[in-house]
C-alpha cells in the first residue's frame, strides 16, 4: 500500500498500548477503523476521541481466542465498512514463570490470545482480502520470537509460533496481491508487564512490582514510536518490521551467536 487514505484498518488489542497508538496514527493517515479488544472500557477510550474527529470508527468487544467470535467479527467489519484492507493482529498477553512450574491453564490462556488470536484473525479476514484482490496482514510477534529468556518459555513459544506462521503465510501468498508483515517489537513502554500473569521473574524473584519497574527501565521505545515504525514498514511493504534499537541489537546478536547469545544476554540483563 502506497497510501492508507480511505483504507479500512482492523486492529485487535486496540484498547491500549501499541493498538491504541496504531489507531490514532492510522486515523491521522485517513483510515477508517474497525477496533477490537476484550477490554470494552479501554476500547471506548481509544475510539471516543477519534469519533469526535469525525473518523469512521466501529468498535467490537472481542476475545481473539474465540474462533467463532473472530469469524463473526470479520463478517461484521465487512458489513459495516464494505471491506477490510489492513488487518493488524496485535492483541497479546504475557506470563512470567519457569516451565517446570508453569500451569497448563496459564499456558493455554496465553497461547489462545498470542498465537490462536493471530491464526483466527488471519483466517477470518484472508478470504475477504483475496476476494477483493487487495490487502495487508500484519502479525505481531516480538523480539522474543527471535531470542529466548528464562521464565518466558510460554511467551517465547507463542511469539516464535507467530513468526513461523507468518513467514509461511507470506511465502504462500507471494504470487497474490496480499502483503504479509511480521512485527518484532523490543521493549515497548506499555502495560503488558503490569497486566501479565506474573509468578517468577528472570532474576528468580516473585516480586511483580519490582519486575514491572525493571521492565520500564529497559523499555526505551514508546507505543507511539512503535506505531510510527510499524506504519512506516507497512507503507514500505516490509516483510519483517523490527521495532526499537534493542530489537535490532538482539536480532544481530542472535545471528552472530546463535548458540551462545543466552550467556551474553544473561550478563547484560544481570546489570539491570
């Protein structure tokens, strides 16, 4: 897409963080918006000021882990807006716990949103995009879809899965007009750490407040900066969008030391 003006942008997880920042900036680009989130209050807080600016905005309370609900959402978006051009599967959550102590219900909850939410959003909207002969699917992975860290096994699993799924999708659609991008944010200043199911941090402690404060110190990129980078990547048709200097550094580190990066990364994080 060389221009977003007049396009219909679909964003999950639009009630806060990167999703809200994307909604604001895509509205400024002239997009019509279909915004979804399980948090109805957060969703309305995102949408209300955009409606005041006379943007065409629809809001949808949605659990992306619910397959039938996501497919019904896609049909409703097309009914409300006439089409969908840009689908951003952004909704995500976190769990911090060692794999040995990780409960299955926490793992299933996280995978339902982080991975299955992306699968549901992709499969629900893809037939519409193919039928209209135009579209762009943007799936949010993470730098933790490239490198792994202790106590992040569930999150790593979901984000590596999003990466693999999206890269395969891009190859399958390479001869079609549908573009596909995988986004790898580094540390972004959002509420994800504070809203996580936190049991044990990488330092072995169970102090959620301390872990959130540490995340805030390490997260150097704002949600607005992240959204700006993502939109720039969409307009450029980038298949892989790295967000933040930390993401770019860790990507290079993993390429340079694929087997030994955990040791160096552990030392760097140990100073945090």
